[in-house]
C-alpha cells in the first residue's frame, strides 16, 4: 500500500513538472499575452491538451500501467484550475491598469491621424494597459505647436522621425510603435531597430488595419520583406458544424433548466394585463432572410403602433438604433424582465429552429442600420445571436459607433473560443444587470 501511494506521489510530482514545462514551452506567461485577450487562454488549453495527449501516446506505446481515472480527473480539474486562476489574475491586473498602474508607455512614430486612431484604440482597451505618452511626427518642425489633444488627453509632440532615440530619454516609453513606415522606408526601419537595441524597448509596427483579430493575421516573408497576410473570415466547414452543434446542445440544455422560470414569467405577464404572453417581431437574419423572433412581452399591447411617436418624443428619431430606459410603453413587469434579460429567453426556440445562434450580432429590424455603409451586408454573413460582443461590452450604454464597430469585429473575426468567452461574460453581465433597460 505504501509503495502504491509513493508511486503515485512521484507520478503527480512528475506530472506537475511536465505541466509547468509545457506552459513554459508554449509561452503562456509571456508579457505579450498576459491580460491581452483569448490568446492567453488558448495557449494554456493547447499546452495542456498536447501534454496529456503525449502522456496517453507514451503510456500506450510502452504499456505503462497508469490509472486512467487518475488522468481523467487530473486533466479537467487541472485545466479548470489553471484557467480560473489566470482569470482571477487578469481581473486584478485589469483593475490596476484601470487605475493607471502596470501601464505600457508607448512612443508613436506617425502622422496625427494615425496617432489619434491608435490612442483611441488603446483607450478602449484599458485592460491591455497601453498608453501613448509621446509622438514623433514625420516632418514636424515645431511650427504648429508641440502637443496634440486626444480624448481630453494632451500628448506632447517630441520631434520628427529622426528624434526617436532622444525622445525616449524624455518620455521614458517602454515601446515604440511605428505607423509611418512609408516615411522611414526599409533602411530607416532597419536603422531604427538597431538604434533602439541598446535601450531595451520593444519595437512594434502598427499596420493601420483596425479590428482584425490575431488568428486572421500571419507573417509571410517575401524577398526579405515581411508581409502581413490577412485570412478571410471562416464561416464554413468544421467551424460551421461546431457552431451548429454548440447552439443546438446548449439551447436545449438551457431551455430544460429554465423551463420552470419561463412558465412563472409567462403566468405573471398574462395575469398582469390579460394581454399576449409573447411578442413576435420580424427581424433580419442570415443572408437577409426575415424571421419571427420570440420574446416575452415587456411592453403594452400594440406598442409597435406607438413606436414613431415615442421615438420622436424622446428625441431619437435620427438614430441608427432605438432603445431608451424612459420608453413609456414598457410595463412594470417588463422593466424587471428587461433588466434581468429574462425577456430574451424565448429566443432559445429561435436557436433550435436555426433562425438564430446563441452568440452573434443582435438581429436587426428590417430597415435598421441601412444608413451605415456595408454594415447590414456584413452582418448578414452570420446568424444573429441571443447575445453578442456589444452586449457584453456595455449593452445599451454603448454609443452607436461602438455597437457598429463591435458587431463588425465579431463578424470579421468569429471563432468558437470567442463565442465561449462571450457566453461567460454574458452570465456576468446579466447577473450585474450592466447597461440593461
């Protein structure tokens, strides 16, 4: 008995050592991925799966007598523990970065427009911790002022593209981001990289492409010139099958689990004003096809007939979207189920009939969003969802520009990993009722 316990103690120690080694090999602790999105979780998952796959192959080839139950428990428990601990650390880092700590100071080499775009992007992603502290603007002579203001922040212009090294001494940046590659040229970029080497700062090149996720980007050296290859969005094949399977299984499980709650809500709505329990509205789905979307009724009967008048009364007649916490058509029970997102639960039936997906851009009313070039057409490439990227990024509190940007980002960069992260964030957003009305 003692020898048995000792052997599995040694096996556990060896497994821990190999696990740590696999995490190191896959660079899961790289400063470039910690706190920076789904890539951090992906690397942990891949490292763990490959380690246990290797153990399974070795044990099969050499006929090692390893308890399958031991490995079957160690794999999911250990992986869940790693992901949970990393999530906790990410939350702590995000809070500190929101307070201005653990920031990566960036010196940008580029024109004013590029600097503004980059600064605004960094401001939206405070959890990543990048902050522009200075600018070297090509052709700058000091004649037009030595600062630019972006989002209320005053950023000093420290010189032109030849003053980068001297500017580092002034602003003490950790990273130099170059957007003006056309001004520097090949030799200028090479000389800049050599000049920065003794200063131990990172050199990054911002290609000027916005809202394209990492998995779609790959570097391809051609004749000594590094080219960034942007893959097309993938909506077919195994990816489509995985998303369909996930939708059907998860919708069925959630529907069974929440059926008692849905029956109670239906009874309360019916007793409230004797009106219909459900509200069904024409929405635009995949490839522009319309469908009837299910919701628990949260407004007075015949609310659609009052839509234009209410929109005008609230001063939102010109907006792309309309949703207001002051909408007088919402009933008392309607305010509660909207706040808790219970009114969306009947859309599980839309998921099962394949009109909708669990995750995706919210379905638009016909004609909504037509004023934004390319917006509706790109959204039609995927099924609309019960929850989406902008719903977990502020919900109704977001501006129209941010909603449009996040919807298009989701369509262009869809992945199952992103869907799972959105589901997790949705649960947190619903519990906190963030931005819901």
